[in-house]
């Protein structure tokens, strides 16, 4: 199996799948498709080293569209020493590339986790980290982080610095809480370009000392869905099935999509990536960084 097409909503789950495929190999080439093209990808895949080394080529932000059509010819006779991993935001199952990879390679799709799957994954993660977590604490983490798997694992990592026995008390003491109603109201105001309401809600957000990092992750996920509705065609139900989300979420995203061009959404997602990195690496007040991002939007 030398070609993989991966569509996963969670960065943590994506990382798990990549680790399974790469299996400790270190000859890995990473390509950002937004900054490259199909010719560069195929040249890298086709290259044979003098040492006959095995190589893994990981292509992030790959697009299944007309410009990537040359990939079909490569898939007929791929380099046996190269594993090609294509990571996409959405999958068009009607495309010939999808069908060819399904026939000759492997498709990996992981959508939002069901409640029982989420609990199982969290428990498994804690076991690998030698962390104990009781039933009530697990459900409190899920509630406080709006069932977001990545945010929950980040919270577990943060709390485990202080204790490896996670209880309701330790979550209250060391954890953070996403207030669902206020958080989603602010997220909606931003994505609706309602700047007056955004200014009002962000002040409340700051007064209540809400955490910015999980909010940024939530906002980025909303923009990714908005972008997907502009890329994909079909009814709300058809698009929802492709994204494996509820059709109502597609309807809400479509209502907002007309406010943006594709390039504008891409730019905002890049700004959110920068904001996330700065929040985690710079010694700057988190609310100052959030306000700077909002100024760019306005």
C-alpha cells in the first residue's frame, strides 16, 4: 500500500494516523500544496535515490481538482520506494483520482467522533500517558470543551503537569472552561461579520476570563466548514454526508459563505494559524493577541 488519501477533522487523530503509516521512518518529505503544485509533488515521488532508500512524501492541503489530474498517470505506475500521503480538507468521491486511490491505495476518513468513541479515545490516551481519569471527570472535560477531541487532550496534558489523577476537583483547579453559549455567540458574530456585536461579546469574553486557545480552534473549525460549502456542490444533506456533520451545520455555513471569497477564508485560516502559534509561543497577553486578530478581520 503506497498511496493514502486522508481526510480527518482532528489534528490529534491525523497525527496518530501519520505515525501509524510512517512507523518511525525518518526519510520524510513534507509539502504544503498551497505553496507548491502537482508537478513538484510527482517529481518528488518519482525520484529514485542512489541508495535505493524508502521515502515518504506527505502532502498537506491537497486538492482533488482538475490541476491534480496528472496524479492519475503516476498512480498507474507509482515509485515502489515512495509512500505518498495526501491530506485533504474534503473528499469528492465522484472524482477519478478518488476512485483510483480507492482501487490502488487506501482512503482514511475520520469524521466527528460519536460520544462512545470519544470516551473510548480519551480513556486510551490517558492509559498511554499513565494518567488515571474517573468517569465524572471524563464527562466534565467533554462538557467543558464542547466535545472537541483536540481541546480535551490539550486539557489532559495541561492538568497532568500538576497531577496524574484527573478528577472533577483537579479540572476545576487546573483546567479551563469553554462557555458554550457565550463562545458560540462570539463565534457566530465573527463569522457573520457583525463587528458591533463582536466588540460587545469579546469584552464579555475577556471579563469572564475565557480561554483564547480553545476558542481559536473552534473558530478555525467553523471557517473550514464555511470553506467546504463553497468548494462542494449539492444539497445540504449531500454536503453534510461528505463532511459527516449534521445538515443544519451545513445550512448555517452556507448562509455565511456568501459573505466571503475562497481567498478571504484561506487568509483568515492562515491568520488563525498564526494566532494559535503566537498564543503558544509568545509571552504576550492572550486577549491582546485576540484583539489584534479581530482588528485584521475588521
